[in-house]
C-alpha cells in the first residue's frame, strides 16, 4: 500500500506531497525522488486465535545475554510432516547438537525458575535476579554435586530477600520439588560462594501479605504490626523467628477485634504449626496491654483475651 506524507527535504518542491510506493521501493514527487525505500511495517498480520504451532515470526526470540552465544543459535522447530522423521519414527533434526550442555542446563533451570515464580505470583525483576544468581553459581562450579533444581530454588529465595519481598522456605518448598532442608543448605552455600548477604527478615516483611490472605481489615493489620514491633523492642520473644512472632501478633490482634481468626487459619497462611503460634503468644500475652496501639478499638477487652 502507498502512503502520503509532507516533507521539506526536496529542494525544488519544499511543500510537495511525497508518495511512498513500498511495492516498488520508490518515493515519488511526482518523479522518483528516492529508491530503495524500506518498509518498516509488520511482515504480515498475526491473530491471537491462530494455532500455537504456527509462528509467523522469522526473527525468533529476544537475545538472552545469560547464555554463552546470546541464544542466537538456530533452533529447529517441531516436525509435523512425514519428511521430518526417518523410517523408525525418529526425528531427523535435533536441537541437542546446536546447544552446549551448559547452556542446556541453564535453559532448563531458567524454565524451572519461571515456573516457580509464576506459581507464587512473583514479578519479572525477581526472575531476572534469580537467573543471574543461578548463572554466577553455575559458572563458578562451587556447588558441584547439588541438584540444579535445588540451586534454582535457593537462588529464588535469595532474590526475594534481596528485592525486599521475602518468602518463607515453606513457600518456596511448596512450588519446588526440593525439600526445605536441601534448599536451606544450598542457601548457605550460595551466600558463602558468592560472598554476598541478605538483609535480616522482620515481622513487617510478612505482616501485610499474611493479613491480606486472611482477609483482615486495615485496623487489625496495623494493630498486629504494632504488637509485633513492640514485642521485639521489649525483648519478649528472644530466639523466636519473625514469622512465628508475626503469626502470634495477628492472632492477638484478631482476637481483640470483631474479625477473629483461629490459630489453624493463621498457621495455614503463615506456614507455622499451631503449637508454635501458642508458644509465641504465651510470651507476649502478659504484656498485652502495653502492646496494642492507643487508638485501637477493642471488640474484646484485653483481660478477656484467650490465655491458652
């Protein structure tokens, strides 16, 4: 198709209308002003309801700087006709020879990382940081003997901590095929190998997400955050994990409000056992009047809270 545009680059006709003929590759005004015009439009039209096996793009995927050749090697598509298979039914063309073993291992790990991140709704920047961490560990060969899936899970845990959106080991374990103990081991080895560190997790890192998943109102969330922070400041929960302290604070705040939640409901969301919540709750219960914010509206008075 031809399109018209006005230009001031023609010396003799500064206000002339230029006609671009993409089929002939000419720019006409009314004679040929320029040839070899490049069509910058799309190669052909694509539709979202096309079959998945049809890929009209000729340029392939974007360059991947994490792979040795930038992922610019030729990838042979899946064969569909009889000419793609030999008399024994085996595919005549293989991609295995076009990609090194290290690139193939990293590609598999990247796919696993993306799958895990999708399951717990992590953004793209977490995936990118995890991929970079995995590449560093893989190239250093400092965790030989460890499964790539375990290394990828530990890298995802570290990336979440470094990006300020920490996840618990149990949350990572739930979307991975690796045990919590193995992820913890790889986590420590990776920090040592890369000589990096992560910020200490606090009760505030989990409070908003836990309360949101429990469908608790903003007032209860603010009260639980205040309770957990004051409990740490007063050194009421020495040696307790921030997750268990946050769960106990949520339980206390919800029991004092109209939106009550049971230990089991909170434990299922926080990933801690009921007995762990009770142990942390017993430590902060004696100082309960000092832990609530001054503007909190009690539905249940402090002296009527469960003693467990």
